[in-house]
C-alpha cells in the first residue's frame, strides 16, 4: 500500500512545503468553494466521488466525456489536500493498464494566481467560456502531481508563447497562423508540447498543437485534444 503523503512529499519541489491531507471541517469558511464543501461533507467515499464526478459533468460534461467516463470507472478515492497555504482535491486514479494508483490534483478555483501572468489576466475575458468555466467553477488546473503535466495547467503555470523566442518559427516555410503575443499553452504533456489557445482567434474551441521541436498543427478542437491526452496520461 502506497504511503500517499510520503510519496507526494517527494514532489513538492520545495523543501519548505509539505503535503497534508485535511478534514473539510478544519478548513476556513472562505478557503474552498461551497461545491467542494458539499462534496466532502458526504460520509462515504463513493458518495464523495459521485458528487465530484457530477460537478465535472455539470461543468465540462460536453467537453471531457472520455475523461469523465474514465473517472467514473477508475477513480478510487478523493481527499482534500493542502500544500503550503493552497488547497487541492487529490484524485487517486487506478490505471486501467497497470493497476497502479496515479495521483492527480485539481487546484482550488478560488486561488487562481495571475501574479506573474499579466498578459493572460488582460486576455482572460477573451478566453472561451467553457475553458474559463473550468478554471472558475471546478479547478485551477488538473494534472498529474509528480510532473505537474498531462493535464490543464494551473493559471500560474500556463505557458505564454509571447515571452519566448521559438527557433521553430524560423524554420517555418508558411506564415505563422497564430499570434504568439496572444497565445497561451493551457495543456502541457511534460515533454515540450502544448495545446494552445490564441485569445484573439479562438471561436469554436479553435486550438493549436505547439512544440519547440516540430511544426504546429492548426485548427484543432481544444477539448477534443485535451480529452484524448488526459486519458492517455491515465494509462
């Protein structure tokens, strides 16, 4: 049996930070959303999971169908986790291929941190409503905790394409079809590939698959790619 806390503490990235699994009754009144409180007030783990999955369905049920279906089948436990001063929902998800437990976290939507994301903050109103709704109603990111990848990044970790010099741009024979100054990588696979939204050209969930080492793929459906890649990460 995996000692969750011991395992997770290997991946805090700062020695001063420690993972703690906490009781909802020990959390301050306005520290987590009301929806989280309702989930964790249930007495049994199966009811907690049921209400959490329902929250996913209410928020992104039309967009992350495969992810939600996987959670329905393979989510084994959820717990309220604190890391430093931040709160998360810890997901213990069983891999359908290996049977091992994978630890994902969903960030607190009340804690969106735009401190070092001035450009994203200014463009936030242009971001597609379904994506904003995920961050504002469900989670400030949802990702595999040890690598902080294979999921939607927390706001503070969203990649702003405009702040880097991308050598791949110089290799392109065709004009760039997105504006780097208004483009953000919301999903990272941990190996340098991002699902990118151009805030100035994102109608109908339009997205781009971006990489530092290969040519971009344009005109993709944001949620289709994200849904597929999240499930790949589960396996």
